[in-house]
């Protein structure tokens, strides 16, 4: 059995292009556009970077994105209500 080389970056780019095309087609047809909502509680720098990258990807693909940033002191009840 021989190993096959794959180009992960190219595969990812191809998938992103396909998703962007499908989102654009949905918009053109007047259909609902997919979206991503994030909830960031606290100020963890790594989490901020991660969430920012997800919103940037959404923007590039034409996907709607919604960001909710809450202080670390947010009560659990308030967080659960937001998620609901």
C-alpha cells in the first residue's frame, strides 16, 4: 500500500469556496442565511482569538454571525437564558 499525499490547506480552501457558493445561492434565492452565534464569558485571551477567528471565517463565507460577550461575573441563570 502506498501513501497518498494530500494538501490539507487546498482541501480546506476548496470546502470554504463550496460553502461560500452555497451561502451566496441561498441569499440569491431569498432563503435564510446560515448563522453562528457565540457566547464568550470572561476575558480569556485564547478564547477571544478563537471566537474572533470564527467570526472572521463567517464574514468571508457570507454567513451571519452574532457575538455575545459577557463578564466573568455573569450569573449562570443569565447565561442559560441567553442560550435559550
